[in-house]
C-alpha cells in the first residue's frame, strides 16, 4: 500500500484561497514569484498552481510573466 504524502487539506485551502482572491479582486495581477510568496509554497508548486488556473481559463497572461483574471463566459466585452 502506498502512503499518500500530500496534505490534501492544505492543498484544498490553497486552491480556495487563490480562487477567492482572484474572483473577488479582478484587478489582481500575479507572477509566479508573487504567488509563491503569497501562498508560502515552493516555486515549482506556485508554477503548477498558476498553470492550472491559466488552463482553466481563470487567469490570462497580459505580458510575459504577468497574469490577471480572465474573461468570464457571457461577460460584456471591454471597450477597446
């Protein structure tokens, strides 16, 4: 039997924290380093979290290494 070494409770807390902060504050800008400090996780963990948020459509890259909240389905387009 393989023992699970991940702290699933902590992982769930981290995910909820990120999603809540990004959803509640659309002006949030993130970098991997900022996310790492904010969550107090290793850099590789911050990179994986950020990538999953991008893959899910919650974040989008606005310039190299900087992400913001992505558009919501059905939301009004911004003025250009």
